[in-house]
């Protein structure tokens, strides 16, 4: 155990050096072990060691006094006063630099008797009493780990209160190298967590920044969750960014939270955003996995825009738009204002209908595509009839045209475009736009249901239908006026979920939003039926492959306790009727606690193990290891 006084004074306050072997043996050995010889120790017994300490100090004093010393370069009187002032402080005998100060003292002409008297009279045994108290706690039955945690947490609090960054930086200027105790400290999680907290409070402290780099070099970069701490040094930030991207790639089932974690890190500042996006842009050019990096870059851009960061200049600089100034200027104008206008749309349309159109990536900008989808699929949005076809063409072009990789021997910059699906996509967008642009009830949509189902197979139309449904069903009066058990608008989401697995997350977000919405104007029973209908849509989503996100959400509702237990029971019943083994371990970890909950499934169980609840529990207990 480190002495309380030593830890307080040496972490960022005074240079820490190795204590002489005799002193370490006398005061540090056997502090945490249950040594029978010390179990009955008392304060008097601890303090009775003082004569032995004085003998050791006296012998060392005589050895130092007998050495041949050079003439001191400092003023002897000032040195003596400084040393005696130090020796007069409480427990100075425990300081790591004691022998260095003794040497200065004797070089200046000091006498052993005086220093021995000062050190002995000011010896309070604070560290030894702390060790003794810790041993008493252990003897009383407290676990060693708990006692150690008490001491460490107390030391952390003391350091946080009294830390001085100037004195911490002085350690490096005086020693000129990394102190050995610092290298040992970063091997322990307790002290690494302390470094992270201090680095947050004192970002300009050189000693802490250097320690953060040491921690990163030692392989603990995944612990550095504070972006402001990591962003101080490019080496540390690069490692933390690499770890975050690797987590995103290795956890496809939870990609949304992984992307948000990366995006939050990247958007910490302009320098981190620019550095990260350039790096990801280079990775997106790789033949293997390049499209995943491209998607990551776009999601980061969306996150930045959502948080009101103007990143349009950086985005335009990285997508190669400078070679097409007209298209670049038109697109930049709309993105910077976050709104479309016919003049700039006309410029883009003219460029993309020319024999040599700009690259598709230029208009595959998430912000631009969102603006196009909103303008074509939101109810009541008016577009000039003269320019409507241009909006539809640009959206269809961005969604369906693809560039075929160039072959060897073809000139550099040569691009071959595949436009096979362009015409069909444009026709589908036109048909669904005509339906969505006019406000209609479920009964009025029945005549258009076949058209909607046939057009939904186009991914861009699926996105548009989700946007249209969201805009419609989130109207405050929608469910108040709805008479169907399942509105046609929400039934369309089932079809989108069946055809496009990549849109599952958007559908789930909408269903969650509706499930959590307040429908206070409806009667309680009607509200419950509405929520059951929404749970049916989630179960359908689960049956189409969106398993973990759906079960995780309901599990969170169950944990929070803010959802009617009958709704959780309804969901569990529906899922048990839908799924069968083998199950993934993650599904079991999320779903089994709900099935085992007596309050949820108690009424669903029968005698024996023949009911679905018991069968599921028995199967999971036999084939899966649960936490």
C-alpha cells in the first residue's frame, strides 16, 4: 500500500524518487498481508520503531558527513534554512527525496544531531497508522479488495482537490525523463481513470498530456472515452478513432450506436472532423470495404448537420466537385441554405443530362437526397410543375445509376454509366409522388394500393413512403379520426420491411416514436389497442430479420417500468408464437429475462412444461449460458 502522505505529496506535487532500501523495508513491507506478527499491533508498537529509524538516519548522516563534498554552489545559510524548514514538516522522514536533502544539508555544513532531532520530533506515523487501520478493517472481516478501494478512492479525492498542474509539469523539467512511478501507475485502472479525470480538468497540463500518450502507447486507448482528452494529440486521437471504427465494423447488429459514437468523436472540433473525414475518404477508395467507409462518412456528415455544424465546404472539397464548378456551385448554394430552389435544380439537371455528366457521388449527398425526398413525398409540398420532372430525374438518377469500374487499357478518368433502371425508377417515383402529394384517408388509398405495392420494390420509393407515412401518422388528429384496427398507412410499412431490410432501422424509429407518443385524447382501452397494433408492426419487423433492435427496445421498456405490463405480456406472447430455435445468444440474453418474469408470464404458464413459456425456458437453460 502506498503511504497516504507519499501519494498526496508526490503525485503532481513533488518529484518522486526511489526511497532508500532500508527505509522502504522499514516502513512499506508487510502492509497489506495478514501477518500474525502484526495483527495485534498498536499505535505504541508502530511508533516504537522510531528509535530504529533514528539509528538508520543517524548512520546515514554520519556516512554522508564523512564523504568528501565539493563546495556548494548555493548560499550555505540559505540551504541550511531551506533544509531545516523541510525537516520540520510532518513525516518528512517518509519523503522519497529525504536523502538528497540530507546531502544538501551536510554539504552546507549542517550537523547530524540537529537533523535527527527535527526528523524524530516531527514523525507522526500518518502512513503507518493508515496501514494499521486498514489491517484492523481486514481483521474485522472487510475484504482486502474493499479496503484497498477505500484507500485508493480517498487518495483520488485528495489528489483531485489539491492537484497543481504547474507542479506536475515541473516533474518533467527537473527529472528530464519519464519517472518510474508514473510508468507503474498507468498499469492500474484506478490510476488511469484518475489521469482521465485530471486531463479533462487541465487540458493544458503537459505532464497529463504526456501520460495520456503513455496510456495509449500501452494499449489502453479504448478506455479513453473523453474526446477532448484524446484530441490533444494526433497519435492518441488516431488510435482512439481506429478503435471506434473497428467497433463499428465488428458490431453490425448495433451499428447505429456505433456510428453515433464515431460521429460524436469526429465532430469534436474542426481539426478532428477534417482529419477524420480525409482519412475515411482515403479508406473509401479501397476495393474491399470501401462502400462501408463511404456510408460511415455520410452518417458522420448527417450527424454534423443535425448538430448545426456547417461542414458543406469540407464535404464539397472531398468529393471532387472542383472539376465541375457549375454543379458544385449550385449544390453548395442549396446545401448551405438547407433548401432547394428551381434555379440550382435546373443547373444540376442540365449537367446530369449532358453527354459527360459529373460523378454520381456529387449528388449522392445525404443532405441533398433528404431535401429531394421531402420535396417529393411530404404531403402538401408544392413544386412548380415546370420543374417537378427535374426534381424527380435527379432523385431517380442518384438512386439508380451506377458507375462501372474502368478496365485496364481505358483512358484515365473514363467512366461508364449503367442507366438500365433509371427510367423505371423515375416512373415509380412519379406514380407514388402523385399519390403522396395529396392528403388522403385510408379508405381513399385502397384504389392505389396495388400501385403502391408495385412501386415500393424500388428502394428510393420505400424511403419516400416511410417519409410520407411518418408525415401523415404523426399529425395530432390522425389516430383520433382513424377507425381501422390497422391503418393502411402503417400496413404499408410492413411491405417496406418485407422488401427492404436496409430500411428496418427507419421503420423501427417511427414505430418507437408512435409507441411513446401521448394520445391523451383517446380512451385508455383505445390507447392500449393502438399500442398493441404498433407492437404487431414491431413483431412483423422482427420476423423480417430486425430481431435484436426490436427485442432490445422492449427489454428497455420492461426495465424502465413505464410500459403497461399487459403490453409486455402481449409482445412476449406474439414473439413466442413467431420464433423457433436455434436462437442467437444475444436474443436469449435479451428475451429470456422477460419470459422468466413471473409478473409477465405467470398467467401464461400451465401445468408441466408443455406451454410455450416453459418450453422456451427449458430449451434456453439447456442450450445457452445466460448471465
